[in-house]
C-alpha cells in the first residue's frame, strides 16, 4: 500500500516541471520560508521532528533547501536486545508545487531529498555512539490554506525512506522508514 502511495506521489512531483510551464498564470517569482512539525512512528514510540525549508518560487514551482531533526529521543531495542535512545536529522534540497493555487484551499505536493545521520545515545553517560549516515527521500502531499497573501498553513502526510550509506551496528536503519503527518506554516511572496 505504501509503495503504491509513494509511487503516485513521486509521479505527481515529477510532473511539477511540466505543470509549471503549461499553466496560463502570469509569470511570478518570489521567495518562501516554512516552519514545520512532523510526527512519525518509530518502533513503539513517536518521533517529533521540527524543521523547515526556504527557497525561491518561480512560476508557482518551489525550489529550496530543507532541514529537519528529532526534537525528542526515541527508545528502540537494538540488535543486541538492549534498549537505546536514538536521534536523527537530515537536510537537503526541496521541490514543491501547489495545484489550483488560485484557490485559498488547494493541494501541494513536494519531495525532499537529502543526507542525514542517526545516532544512539547512552542514557547514563549521555555520549553518542553508532553514528550511521543515510540518504533521505521524503515525498509528501498536503492540503494548504492561504490565510493571507503572504501566510499559508498546511496539513499533510508523507513517507520517509532511508537508504543506508553507513550501516548501523546496533539497530536496523529500516525502522526509520515510516509514514508521517506534518503541520507547516509558510511565509512568502506567492
């Protein structure tokens, strides 16, 4: 089910460049900055990630950079059957496109592609160990509402894919592959 959903999201995002050229809107350019909170299940816990993205708007097509990181530590059981606290963060490039942007309430699809790292933290000594790098691919779809000409709020769903660059020793990186929900507040010249 998630693979089908992700494939559909990737197809929508790949069509963004074509839609940006075809729509009869007059040429516009501007900038934006977005602040977001995401919620993902990780094993039996819940990850709360905070972050945002900033960039340029060229004929409704959004292009920029993003960053997000866990605001909390998530307890996991490692391959050694011991409990560990985990943190992770990633950042990279952001592509997005709003459909029917002339309406106050509209659909936005985007994709984030970046690099990040996860880290286990010893709950007693507070020292980090077993740092593992990964490539993150996060497609998403959201409903966005234009509060004013420069302020928008959106509620959406996404799916985090993590592809190992450096394999972790004490846990399976695939536990970070999960669907999520996010809320974002965007300021910009749209």
